[in-house]
């Protein structure tokens, strides 16, 4: 009786690994691909800003127009 319960548990565990672990691996790969923005430091105030949101001037990323004017 114990062996039957153990066998069913092992089979259920294997089914879990086959079907659900692959889905989690795909989700992790998708999340890694989505993270493509990089944080850079504003040379004026030292605040970190993403490259997408920063203001690019002379090869430097600034966090705001005020920092750009005060450079």
C-alpha cells in the first residue's frame, strides 16, 4: 500500500516537472529579454536615471533639464 502511494507521488512529481518547469523556464527567458534598459548616473547631481528617460547631451545622460543647464 505504501509503495502504491509512493509510486503515485513519484509519477505526479514527474508530470509536474515535465509540464510546469518548462513553462517557468520560458517565463524567465522572456523576463530576461524584457530587461534591456540600463541605469546611468547624472554627472551633475549623481542621480541614477534610465537611458530611455535621460536627456543625452555630449555623450552624458542627465536626469532633468535643470541638471543639463547647470553642467
